[in-house]
C-alpha cells in the first residue's frame, strides 16, 4: 500500500500508473459504519482501496476473518489482482 506520492510506489514495484489507485492506503472499518461501527482506533485497520471497496460492495459485508480467507483464496487462484501486478506475488 502507499500513501503520499504514488510515484515512489510505482517505481519500487514496477507498476503501471493505472494500477496504483487500487493500492492506495485507506482506513477500513472492521464493523462497517452502516452497521453501527465507529471511527475508533479499535475498529479501524489499514487496507488497500481495492480491498476496502470490494468488501463493502458485496451483498452482505463479510466478517474481517471471512473476508481475509476470501481474498487469500482469490490471490492463490491468481484472480484478485490484474495481470500487471502478478509479479508482486512471486
């Protein structure tokens, strides 16, 4: 993840500029605000923008542990990141 200047992240990981936004650091609410989650340190974790948005687009927001398993399974199957990012997984 990156926050600040995306150019340094792009150069370090050899990523095209169009792929950078998905890796931007965001604050993820473990218990969503729509379900009463608060902006408190114990309810916030760092998450890339893509993971944060994808979790909340699902019909039912998965628990953090269930969503983590979902993401790991998709990464293992090479179905989470675009092809331009797969070199990061090796």
